[in-house]
């Protein structure tokens, strides 16, 4: 990176105020940091992310050879990442310094004392997407820093819709009709999403519920609200898709990569997936049958634009890290404007700096940015509860049983609500 990095003396001066906050943050169970909190650190991150990171880390390591960053790669699947992180942190290990977390984990990690509160004044939070910042807060305090944000987009075959004389759908009814009538005329299946029984199904279900005006939990995350007419409407939209055939049964096995691969192979008219799919579909080559033939739009809802589940990742500091000052400084470096732009350009991860979404040069390369910014601002977070992994398992299991007709939608929602209530009580 050809860019200036703040000198360590200036950073250390700025961190003196933060040191007291960090020590306090470690008190729920974390060990005290070393003498000055400065030294080599590790970054624990999923192995699906590091491609774009190497140049960023190399730039840091050249500037600070005594504070080098080492990558520790976690499993690719979000659920497996969480299990590995929790096992490490419960053991109070100092192996991890900076932790790349799913946005939904903040409450769990903060409430258990596994991560420390961070000084808000040292980050340009007002320049970040507000929904992203909100995911980094717990009980009114900043416990992480937004690294990237995310919201689903609806990809579609623009060539097929043009041949059929149709516009991309803006409502569920339009989506269902096009998927059921136009797709088969051109030898395609209708609609693909992440419908395997895992976190991706929780995301798709939450989007459907929100789009219908419902919620899984109340805004304060204290009351279960999923057993409602709005949630039933959202679940029935998905259930009907499978029953009517415009969502094929094979989609019940799809996760992010498999659904993308099916769309890329020219098997579907529509795909619900994250914005990084755009980069892959835009590269010509063997197996990419949609190059130059696809486009994107916002997710539809019952009567107009829908609402995506809010995705993304935050960076936090382990309460057991021995070099918390370096960790904080590295997070500042990782999330500065230049590296956020680098992350978008080399990794296709949506940045958290709002000004990058209106940058004309970036929009020429990533034309989805204006649509994505609107999608993120209208997205809703999944329930921010301390035992989210259990809640997600209960949600995805109940939804999967409804999609596979093992249980009626109303029964699935009632049982889901009961399970979530028990999880909260036990938590």
C-alpha cells in the first residue's frame, strides 16, 4: 500500500486514554494486557476472506516490524467459525488478538466478557453506515468496529427478461409469476436462495418476515414476535414457492456458493445472494454462462421493495490479548478509508464508509453500489441475543421443516417461538 501510516509515537499517545478503558473491559474474565500493550498480534478471520488481506497486512508489517500481524484462518462456514472462537475464548486463550466477527455475534461476545469496549472517539463512526455501527454496539457501548457491511441483492437474467418483454420484479407476486411462467419457457428453474438448514436459511427467512412487515424479535430483543400474521405471510411465500415449483427442491441443498454456482451455470432466472457474487459473474470463463447476461435489483417484498437481513463483519479485540494497544491501532488501520476502498476493489466486500457508495469511479466498476447502499440502510439485523447460535439453529430447523412439508407453516412458527423463548430464558 502506497500510503502513510501514523507513527507509533502518535498512536501510543492517543491510546493512553484508551488503556484504562481496555483494562476495564478485560475485567469480566480477560487477563490484563502486557506492560505496554504493544507487540505482535494475530488476526483470526474466516479462510474465505484473506485473498485481499495479504497486501494490507504486508503494508502494516513493513511499517511495524516489531508489531507484525499473523493471520489465523478460521473455517469457512460461519457456524464453524463461531464454534472455534467460542472454544478458544472460553479457555481464556491469548491466541487471538483481533477477531473478525459476524455482525450478529457482538452481544454474545460482549456479554461473556470475551471482547473489550473500544473508545468511540478514535473512530470516524459518523462517516460509517449507521446500520453497520449499530451492530457493533452492546448496551450503549462500542465493542467492535465495522469492517464491512452487507445486504442481499436479487440477481436476474436480463437477457431472458428482455426476450420475454418483462421488467425485473418489484413485488413477490411479480417474482413468482416470472419464475413460474418465463423461466421454464427458456429451460430455466425459477429462483435460487440459501435454503439448506443452516445460517443462510435463517437469513432468507428473516428477510421474508421483515419484507412482510414482521420480525423475529422485538426491537429491544426482549420479546419473541415471530408467531405473527406478518411472519406467517413471509414463511408462506417461501413454502408456496417450493409447493408451486418455481423454487425447485434442489434449492433445499443450496448454501451461498452452491446457489451462486447454479445461477452462474445458467440454471436459474433469479438468485438471491450477497453483492460479492457480482464480481464472480462478471468474469468470463468456462462455466460462467451468464457473463454479460445478468443484472441486479433490490429484493422485492409483498407490495414493493423488500428488506434484507443485515450482514457483514466487525473487528473486535480479545479480552485475553496481551497486545491490545497494537490490536486497536491495527483495527484503525484496517478500517481507514484507503483500506476500505482496497477491500472493495480486491475482495468485493461492501465498505462501511458512506462516501465510497457515491464515488463515480467506483460506481463505474461496481454499479450495484447505489442499490446496495439503499439495501443496507433498509436492512434489519438478526436477533442480537447472547446465544445467537442456538437461536439460529432453532429458526433454520423450523423453517426447513415447513419448506419440506414436515410441518404446517403456522405450527412451525409456534414451535419456533416456543424454542426461542426457552433459549432466551436459559441464556
